[in-house]
C-alpha cells in the first residue's frame, strides 16, 4: 500500500517522538546526572571496591553462561531442525518459556528447588551452596538467556538445509567433521548474534538474580543489584546513576557489536562450504594397490 507524503512523514514523526520520549530522554538524563559533578566524581563512584567487585561478578557470570548456552543452544537447535521425534513441539514451547515467565517467578522456582527444604536442598549439607551464591545466580541467568542462541541458530539451519551436509557425508566425512567444516561455518553469524544477545541479557538481568542472591557487596552483588542497592538502600543517587551509566556504556558496546555483525552477515556472499581437499573420499583397496 502506497502512502501519501503527509501520512508518511507523520508516521515517521510519531515513531521518532515515541523513541525520543521513551529511550533518548531517560538515557540522556542518566548520563547528565552521572557527569553532573565532573568525570572525576563519576570515576570515583565506578571504581569503589563494591563497584569493581560487582563488575567482576557480572563478567564472571557472563563467562560461565555464554559457553553453556552456546553448547546447549546449538545442540537444541540441531535437534529441533534436523530431528524428527515425539515431543518436539513441547520442547519448542519450553525453549520459549523464559519469554513468557516473569524472571521473579524463575527465582522463586529456583529457591523451591535448591533452597533449604527444596528438592535438591540437601546439597548444602555437602558444603555446596546454590541459593544466595554464585551457582544460583548462574542458573537464574542461564534460564532467562536460554532462548537466544536457539532462536538465532534455528532459522539459519532451516535456510541452509541439509544438501551440503549430505554431500559431505557422501565424500566420507564423519559427523564431527561435517559439523565443524560445514554446519558451524554456515551458522556462525546467527550463533554470534545469539551470543551477543545472551551477553546483553546476562549483564542486565535483575529479577531472577535478585531472588537468588544475598546482595552482599563484594560477595554476590552484580552491577544491576548495585544500582538498586545504591538507589533504594544507601540513598546514593549519584552512585546509582554512575553504576547505571557503566551498564549503559557496556550495553552500547554490545549494541555496536550487534550492528556490525548484522552488516557483515548481510554482506557475506553465500557459497558452498564443502572443501574438496578436506573431504576426499576414501580410495578403494584395488586403486591403492595399483
């Protein structure tokens, strides 16, 4: 449907105004309040022991969660796209569950499972604390970030089909060789995009983490928890703004990475990934003797 110029410009103006009011103004306001007393004061607030510890813990959670999500996300995507088995629709729904369930509910469920008196609460008697410790925060973050790798890799797998994988198999390639030389290069941009989304969500997660964290500074306090604690408990508005700005700066880096990945993926030419020199058929015994 072709729109007249007045309608077209009106829709653009409404969209820009909507984004300006809901996104640009709040972000700009936080930046302004963070640097209101100069860069030196901002630097002091983000280099306190509590802030450094919170940043290190947030990055540690990301380092643990991302590889696990990559391995299991790719495996689940392959199973959903390539496999034919009963219960696949149920698994599809379970993968999307974190999109529908509130993160706070996830935290409560983890407490019921791993907390004192829970189904697996007995592990605490062995000296392994899950709830109010790093393992609980990692589990909560894994749950809320689970769909990103799966949902970014799955459509790429459907698009590339199985022709090249089957051709590699006829040339004598094994399962791992086919995956590493054919499938993985084909899905690398979708996988990278899913990793970037996982990093962004893991850094900014609050609801599920706050339920399973003790929120002690230097022990189990992430950057998001530090922002909340400074604002609500310590009544330190400028310290909260500084920590929030640090989170936003990291988010901007992630956003730039996402944009770069999208552009490179769009410009990447599609070509056959089968390398004849890598996947040579096994010669017959008669030919080798002659």
